[in-house]
């Protein structure tokens, strides 16, 4: 490396190279002469000062590489001169050697105290002086190397920070509604917070904490966020996304690196959350007004990127929430933050900061204040990250589900033209028996639609429509579940428990989804037909009553009616035909 | 931080003692403690009796040791961990990957 070439030079014959400038400060001319002679012989260009003031001035104008200075001089003594030189902010490191006739221990100790690097008592020995100068040169070179390395690291981190902000953070959603606190221990945080909407309108939020912190830790954030966003946008489930991130990280990260995560999927109905915690502190669910922790989701698995042996179906839990609840995600840098006495902040302090939150203030503000008071400026060892997600409509993406507000022109069934076969395409998928419990047909269909018709901007709506239709057929038809269960106390969890159990025991039954699509001169239309093996259901019960959106069941059908041009149930209710139409803009 | 390595008399087991803070500053010493043994040959025991604190980079080192241990990786026991170290291991569910004394 060219930067360190000085170390090579110092080994070469003295007279052939310049080592730089040496400043000699002594009020006696004879001393300056002798010192200059020695220094020139070693390879220095020498400048001379007769007192402390001159020494300081020459230091500032000439920027010497080494300083040899006497203590007792007129105008300003050596102590004061060195104090000024060493406190000069422009001085990165210039070694100072005191040369003195004084032998009192206190006086010599003071040389080091004021900032000198070494001292030599007069009358000095030429060999000893040369040796000391060499030692100081070594320290000086080390200083330069450290400075170069430090500057390079800083530069790398700055660059990585920019790339990170561009590639990982920019695409986050719901930024106005989710309040966050991020205090990296270094320039660059090993913690990462990601948020994205699924095509159905659910919100996925992941707080991740990589091994260690700084640049190395943030390396893994890129692939993790890529998988998170790609799979979320294709509509994969919480479990599938986590498994995807896990296997990606396992493939590319070294053994000693892993990612602890808190993951939540907030349903668009704001009624339940799928949570998963792998190696992070508890995810906290807070009530609306009383600041009480209603529920905790503790870590139930090993962090991601270590092993494929994780059953994500086991570790993703469903938690029922109420409108206005808050979900708090936090990295372990919060509870492990140390004060000046090396005591940790602890869970207890975190929770009392939550309960002592003042009205009108956010939970994060309250925790942030408590942390600040507690740490009292102690240096921070780990990244601190917090995110507060309110379970309110503000975090959701506005979905247009009112027919009067539908931006896509609707047409009546009779206008439908697909039978003409001019440019029609049909495809379908049928799942039987056990396949119904382990294959999710929706991402497959969405990919097909995307490849055949494009329709990127319709992806989210089509996803919602297909999911609602499929879930209705599977739950109400094949599994025979009545969504009325959801209206009861604990309805949601009972419903999902029953659903899981029946899915597990499923050995027969089927669902077929058929799509027939064609383009028209100014847009296109798609018939989605879903049939199941069930006995049908009383669809007329759900048809009306649009006003009661708060009802816990039947919202799927309301939503479908809003999104499609038409929804037709065919007797006995195990066969439905939905028409979705679009206009080219 | 200090790392001590002791081999059992029959040579099948290697005990690594870590004292003080078990963090990135131990990296070289810790790796030196096991990499002279052939991969997949030894059973390892990490004695945490003198370990005051452990951070995630220490957990990374344990995972590397696990890769290096006998029985296709996974023959590592962690013993004598204090309460705060146990808590950290518990949150990470490391009992799934290591035999940890004091945890089921």
C-alpha cells in the first residue's frame, strides 16, 4: 500500500531521503546547531525557533513532522508552547520530544502531562537521541495508518449507508402512521425495519436484528429485504415469507451471521395479527387508553439464517386485536442499553416507561425519554430500534371497495364478449384433498394473469378477489365452517383453530378456480369461476346489509360485490361466477 | 476476556473456557481454540462459568463451533451459564441447537 511507504523509507540510508521537517526550539544557539546537525544527518530538514512563541508560530506555518523543544526559554516556556501545539485542532499527531537540563522528577513528569511524547535530559547522548527519534517516528506512522484506516472505514460506511437507504428503506410503506426510533451504535445500524402491503391489503412489518452491528451486520439486510418485498407483493403468507427469508439467508450468510426477527401481518380488517418472533424480545400489544400490555408474543424459534429445521406453521401465531391497539416492536438494544454504571435498562424499565406514558404522547417518545435519562450520555454498545404500529385505518392502504367509487367502468353481464373467442385465454387450477391444505393456488394464478395480461396495477385487487372467492369455497364449502362462529366471543381464534384442525384431517373434497380472460378494444374482462365440493351456502343472507361493516363475518362478500362488475351465485351456492372488467387508461 | 482450552484425557472432548465479556474481542482467541482440531472430530464443551456477558457475535462464534464439532455439527454443550447469559440463549432458542445445562 502506497500510503505506508514511510516505513520503508525509514530503513533506507539517511542522507538520500527527506523524512520531513523537524522543528528545534531552544534559546541557546549552540544547542540548536548541534541538534540541527544530528537531525540533518538522519534525514530531516530543520527549522529553528528561539522561544515558545516562535515555536508555536512555526508549528502553525511550517507544519513540522517532529518537534524537539527545550523547557526553559524566554517569552514562552516549552510547557506552554507544547500545550498550545497539542491542543491545536489542525494537529492530527506531531510527536514532541522535550530536551532539558532539568532532572527533577516532577518537572520531567510535567513534560508528558502537558502533551509531550517523551523527554531526554541534557547533556544528551547522540545515540540515545537518534533512538528516541526513531521510536517517535514509529508512533507517528502508526497514527497515520490508523487515521487512513479510520477514514476508509468511515467512507465505506457512508457509501453503504446510502446504498442501504436506497435499496432497503425507500420502499417502506405506512411511514406516516408507524412511528419509529432508530439509534445506530455506529454510523450504520445492524437493525432493519421493513414494511410492505400484500396484494390483499394486509400490512407486513418486520423488525430484524443482525448479528453484531455496523457494516458487516447490514450486509444481510439487502437479500432479506429483497425476499421480504418480492414475496409480500406476490401475496405469499407470513409463513411462506419467513421460510423464504430463512433459506435465502442460510444460503448466503456465513455460519456466524444470523437474523433475529419480529414479524407481524396486520389484517386489513384490523381484527387480527399474525405474529412471529425468532430470537427477539417480546412483541408487545398495548391497549387503547389504559397503556396496559394486553398480550406478549415471546420468541418461540431460533433466529433466521441458521437452520432449515424451523416449522413456521408452528411459530406463527394469530393474535386478536381491537381497533386502536398498538403493537410495539423493539430490538434488544433497548433493554440492554447500559448506563454509566454498566447497568442495563431492563424490561422492567421499558414496561414502566410504557405505563407512565403521558396523554397525547406516543409510547416511543416515552421510552426514548426514559432511555435518555437512564443512559445519561453513556456510550451506546448496540443498535437501538423501536417501532410503534397503531391498529387504525391510517396504517392501511386505501382500498376502493365502494361500487360508486370504482375507477374501473362496470358493465352488465350481457355485454360480456369472451364467447367470441377472438383473443380469449382460459386457464384453471383444481386442488383435491390434501393438496388443499398445503398448496396456495392464488400466487400461482396471479403470476399467470400477470404473464398473460400484464395488469400490474390490478394485481392487488385481483389478489383480493381471488383470495376471497377461494377462502369462501374452502372454508364454507369444503371444510363446512360457518363464518357465524366469528361473531361469538373468541370467535376468531375458535374459527381458526377449527379451520386448522379440519384442514389437517382433510382427505377429500376439491376446489376448482377457472379463469377466462379476453381483451376488448378499450380494456378487458375476466370471468372467474370457483366451484367446490361443498353443499353450498345460503348466500342470500349476505347479499344486503352493506352498512354493517363492523360485523365480523360476511365482509368477504361485501368486498367482492364492491370490486367486481358482477357476482353470481349458482344454486346450491357451491358455484360462483365473478366478472372483473378493466379499462385501458 | 480470556479463552482457555482443555483437552480431555481420552482426547475425545475439548473444553473451552471463556472468562469476562464474551464478545467480538474474543474472536481470534476463540477460533484459535478449536480450529487446530480436525472438523467433525471432537465433542466440544463451552464452559461459561466465568462469562459475565454474551452478545450476538459470541452466539455467531458458537454456531461456527457447532459446524466444527463431531456428529455432523451439533455436538456442543454449553455449561455453567449465569442467569443473564441463559436469558440471552433462551430468547434465541439456542437450546434447539446446543445442549445447554440449566435449560430443557
